[in-house]
């Protein structure tokens, strides 16, 4: 029974919660976050204190790092040696800290992320500025606590005679908290602290007259003054940090981008690798070579450009797509009053100033105590020398040292301390000249005591001591600002030409949705023949355009696909194209009705849509420029089972001609259709009766006189002139274009507006095709049924017709 009582029966959540709570408290307070007063994490403080104790200071020789690490682990920090050595190395890395707190001989890593040499090879000592963090620690300026095994004491915080938290910054992750405090310029920080001492109510704007913003050891350029101000006001904020790059001209109209500063905490080797990958993957055009030319004289990355490359565009692309530009997030969390706190600039400075007040107060008390004790002894010595003979006689008559002391105290009113000093006095000090030096010392001690009492009794004096000390520090350790600050964040604009090689190519689109781009060489090699296409499919468009153009593909379901030409698959002329479903998710039964290349969406052009159920919609082309295009976008809103039959690009002053399956034709002007939004449904184009639908809508210029060609399901073709019709208005029924037959009347399959030289292909249900030249047929009036060109008994009824696509160059030389 006694055995079982040793165990507690507790719920798991309670135990885990309690243990994790303790662990969290430990790593928050004792590991990952810096103290607001000295800006150090415990391991950093222990390293500096251990080196100070071992007298491993800047004025002595370097000492093996392993020895220091051993001391730190043995005395203060019972953790792994790598964690201690890594922390020690970081304090010596000039690209990580603004002011090195440790000096190191040997390989201490690099900005490329190379690891430092093992601690048995490197040597280290405290830097000169570290002595300022530790100065006067022996004068009881800070509290000490027992170390982990209660054998010696270690400081809770260092006296920190300069504001290290802001100067060197800090970064760390603990449980529930993370911190990111950037480094700053020591001169600016000291000026701001002095301003805050002189005017405690100073605003962030007033402090920012001195402290311009972070000053990273790696230089660079900060953009976004508002982000800095917000961070100083709230403790959180973000700025853009970019490397410093110059564009240099070379011979032969070539240029190169030279980078000599990179953003803070960016790995240079990874940055160079990423830039070279962009060149290899041809994500950006114009880069000939990327070289890392860094040597002992300084950092230098060269991005050599090809002839006539857009250097500004390439640089902007590098800013946007590599770590040459990063976002720095301020998250100024530090331990204040044993609690992790998000601190603004005022709170960080107040914490530091109150710490300095305490340090100087304790230092002054210590000095005062020492000065008073010494003054008391000097007073006794002066009195003893003035009655020297009697004192000597008394001592000679004494039995031993204690007896001598007792007699001096009894005979001449010396105190215990004074008597001790007299009896331990060396004989040479009894010369006559010594009294003058003692009186001089007594005088100096009186002044020193008065000065120290003044400091302790007058806060203005105390603050003056702090300010004077800070000014000395600035004079000794100030250096020029490395990071440049710009007010505004530059918007990065990247022209398509930068990322895409400008090249003229051939683009093909089929009705079933197979698309490809082909090099002009491949097209020429096949002479435009042997085009790979599936049975039952047909070529919709054949364009010679540029890789920097966009292609708008319109489907029968009222959708459109925005396809930058350079993203189209590059496939040989003789090979089958790639189906759209591999590029964007589209329905299986979705067919393409039209494809248009667009070079510039800012032109005053319109898209005109015709639908099967007799609707027409007109929208500005500019509305169809897409930023995100990973799926089909709505081109026109369709109701019920409606489908898009035709799509056209117009200038806004064309004529419209529509035809229904029952043979009615309607002609009116485009101005009757008002422009609407991208997702709108449009208006009625033609009045239809039950069972009727529009087989096609066409547009033509006001001045042209096209031939109207209709094809019927019975295989008849009929050509008419426009003068057979009268221009009316929108939403009418139109006029008859066929003679009505009582049995098996002709029904229109399609209607085309053709000009000389164009051919029409007719396809039957048995997939036999017939190609005709409409101009071979004489123009008829509206009341005939045309000429039979297909034997429907043998081939089946006609189901489809289209104008044979020709090789088009939609852009003139001027537009290029």
C-alpha cells in the first residue's frame, strides 16, 4: 500500500499543461528573447561575462574559443557546446551584428552561409565595445544570482553603458512569442536617448529626427518611412529592404547590373543561385551570365546582360522574384519586468534609461561607500602622523598587534579601522612629505564625496552623468550610416518583354480546343502542309503573331480563356496540339467558336457576341484583360440552353447581319447595340418563333459589299448580294431568304459573309467534306433555294460549314 501512495493519479491534460507551461516560461524568459535593458539573451550575457571574468578582453591576446565555451558550459550555461559556440560566433559576425561584441581569429562563417571552423581552431576575445556593456559590473551595479549548481554567482543583466538592444537588434522564436528587432546606428540611437532624457514627452517624430530608421550591417536600401514610423509607434510594422544595385554600361551597347549590397540576413550564395536559375529556366530574358565576384575588397555580384536587353526591367524582375528585395517585419518583443512585451520605441528607451538610472545610482552608492571608508582612514593617518612620537611609543610598549590597536583606540580615540591602518603602515610612509600627500588625498576625497552625494540627491545631476557618458561612447564608437532610407515604396512594373523572348511564331487553334504555337521554321519546313488534326475536328484560326501577345479563346458556353501566347505549348507543325483542358479546366462538350490575338487592350475596340437564342452583346475589349486566368472566365451571361454562335472584334461602327434556321435574314447597324459590362447578358438581336434559332451572326464594314452565302441541311448553297436586303433595326424578324417548300423545306445550317478568294467547307453527318468557292455561284434573289452541291442521299445531311482559315498576320509592321 505504501508503494502506491508515491504516485499521483492526475489527468494527462493537467500534467502536460503544467509541464509545457513551465517549459514555455523557461524558454521565453531564459533562452530566446532578449532583455529590454541590455539587449542580450541569457546565453549571450553568459558568454560575455565568462570572457570578462577570464580577462579575455580586447587589450589582451586572443584565446581559444573552446576554452571560453568550456567555461560558459561549466560555470553558467549547462547546454550543448554547439549552441554556446554558435551564439558566440554570431556575436563576431560583422554581417549579422552592427557592432561586434566578440572579435574572432579564424573562419567565423560567411555571408554565403558557410559554417564557421570548429571551436578548437578559432580564437576569440571581447571587443572594445563589449567592455562598455560590462563596465563597472564589479561595483554592485546589477543584481547577481547563484548559477545552476550554486557554486558561483552570475549577473541577471549587464550594466550596458550603450543601448545594445537597438544597436545590435535581436531575433528569436520562443513559445507563443517571436522577436525581430533590427540593428540601428549607435550615434543615432545615442542622440535619440539623450533627446528622450531631456524631453521625456518627445514624440516618435521628434525621436525620428535623430534615429532615421534601422541601419543594417549589410547596408542596402529601406523603402517605406510609414512602416518605420508605425513600428516605432506600435512595435510592429513592415518595410521593404532591397540590395543596392547599379546599372553599368559595357562596350558594344551591352550593360551589366552590379550588386554591392544585399538585404540583411539574405544568403548571398542562394541569391546568386536563384538569379542563375532564372537565366537557365528562361524565366527572364536578357541575362547572359551571373557571376559572384566577391573578394577581400568587398561584396560584388555581376549580372551581365545580353545586347540591347531592358536593364531596368531585368533589375525590377530580380527585385520582385528573388531575395534582392525582401520585406522586413518589425516585431519588437523583449523581456521587460520578467514579462515578454511588445515594445514601441518609447518603451525600449524608457526601459534603457531607467536601467541606466539604477546602474549609475548603485555605482555612485558603491563609490561613495568606498570614498567615505578611505576618507575615514586618511583622517586617522593624518592624525597619527601629527602625534607620531606618542603613537610610536604606544606601539612599542604593546605586546602584540591586537594590544597595539586596543591601546591606540583607548589612548587617542582612533576607530578600529583607523587603528588597523596605523599598525599596518609601512615605515617609509612616516616621512614628513607624506602628510602633504595625505592631506591632498583627503581634500580630493571630500570633493568626490560631495560630487557623489550630489548625484544621489539630485536627479538632474544623475541624468547629466548618463548623458555625458553616452556622449563619450558616441565619440568613441560612432560610424557612418550604412543603410539608405527612402520615403516611398517603389512599385515594381515588369514589362512582358523582360520575361518573354520576343519572337514571331505561328499559332493554331482548332474547333475542338487543340492549341499550339509553332516556330516559323517548323511551319516553313512543312510548307504549311501535313497539319496534325483529329478526325471530325477542323482548324479554326491560323495566325502569325508574337510571343508577347495574348490570345482570347471564346467557347460556345459563353466563357473565354485568356492565354498569354508565351504560355502556349511549343509544338512542331506536324504534331497534334495540346488540348485546352490540359491548360485550364473546361467542360468536355465545350467547343471553341473564335480565337483572337490581342496586343494592346487599351484600344477603342469592342467584342460583339451572337447567341443561338437570338441575343447580341457588345462590351469594351479592355474589360477582358485578365490578371488571374487559371480557369475560364465569363465572357457573356447565357440563359438556359443558349450558346454563343459567333464572336467579333469591331471598332463600334460596323453593320450586323443575322440569319435564322428557317431562312430569315436581318440587317441593322451596330450602333443599335449599347455596350454593357463583361458579365452582362446582352439584348435581343432577332425575333424568333418557337423552334427557331439563329444559325449565325456576321459583321461587316459600312462601306463593303459582301456576298451573303447560306448553306442548307439539304446540301444547297445560295449566294446573294446585300442590295437584296433593306437595312432595318434590331430585334425584328427579318426577311425571307429561301423559297418555302411544303415538304422537307430547306433549313439553314450556317450563313457566311464572304469576299473574293475565300472558300467555304461543308461537312455532312458522315464527316464527308466539300470545299466550294462561293464566287463560282451566281448571285440569286431572295426567293430561290440555290444550287445543290452535296448529295445528301449518299453523304447524309449537312451539319456544319465554315470558312476555310487562311494564314493571317493580324498586326501590320507599324504595330510591331
